[in-house]
C-alpha cells in the first residue's frame, strides 16, 4: 500500500465481518472502517469476548480498524440532536462507550453521520455545538478524533468546528455527499482541508463503482494530495454491495493507478 492509507467501509462488501476481512486480505487492504448498526449489542465490538475474537481475526490478517462509523445514529431513536433528553442521553452513552472501546483497540477516530435538515437553522447549529463539544471533550482525554460527516456546505462545517474549538473535532469528507449537495468538490475541499480527518471515496449515483459515475476522481485526488497525502481514503459503496471479488479488484486497481500517478510532497 506504500505511502497511501487506503481502506474500505465494511458495509461496502456483502456478507459478515469474516467476508469483509477475507476480501480485504485478497486485495492487501489493511484499513477498515467498522460500522456500528442499530442492533449494536449483537455486534462483535460490543462484548469483551467477541471483541477479542474480532481483534484476533484482524491481527491475523494485519488489518487495523481505522474508524468506527456510528450508523445507528441514522435511526430516530438514536438521534444525537433530539429535543427529547432521554433519546439524547441514550445515544450519548453509546458514543462514550465507543470512545472507551476505541482506546482499548487502538482506533483513533469515531465518525458521526449527524446532519439533517434542522441543522440548517440557527437553533440546530447551536445544539450541535453544545453536544459535540461535550462529547468531544471526553474523547479528547483519550486522544481520539471525533469526525462528523459533511452533508451541508463546507462553510457551515468550518464555522461549526471553529465554534467548538477542540483540536480533535474534524470532518469526514464524503466525496459522493459533496457532489450530491453542491457539485464543486475541489472548492469544498479547500474550504475545510485543514479540518479533514478522513475521506470517503464514493461516486455518484451512489450505487456506481468508483470511477464509473459522474465524479472526476482524478482531479479530486490530485487536489487532496497537493495538500496532504496521509489522510485515510475509505472506499464506500452505499447500495449494491460488492459481491464479486474480481469486480472489486478492478475498482481497487483503478484507485491505486490514480494514486501512483501522483508524486506527493515529502513531509
């Protein structure tokens, strides 16, 4: 993999964690984004015994969990920005637990899929600042980065981070989301590039393989590596998960070809 940090989000591959790990090992991908679903207590990461089994499986294939994606927050009953305090406290407790687990397993990032329409309004933005600040301060004690996925324009993302004013609060820059919301990906990247902790590689429409849709990835990859070449790049496919490993190999090969064409600066 060389100097690039390239991995995959587990929900992009059809099957369970064993299937994901097998595919990753076949393609020499060593960075995993682990998704915590609505049925979180049934997942490997939740109990000590199953967590040890998971880490043993990953270590055997030399795979690391780069980040934990809080997918369950897409459910209304786990809405971090709910005006119902019971709902807020429930998801807050789960995130705090994940912060503790992250410290245990060596994961450095937790990603929140947090944006929805109400955050476009001033009262929603203020609630975001208050709650992310509270959780972010706890994460800061364990040197954990808290990322939120961008779904509103980058000026709003930047203003939120600056108002929170914690150096461990960053952005997960989802290329597919940016294209869907505002189209001009390179411009959006440059607005918040100093705050980006991870990048999701996703084409548009969202079920299309990377490089087969509307997004001009070559220009974007160049822009990213003009800035910094060690931001983790995580492959994501929201629909029509990869079932055929040979098809996925072609996608990964195309990404590597793009990366190897770039000569990033020395840091």
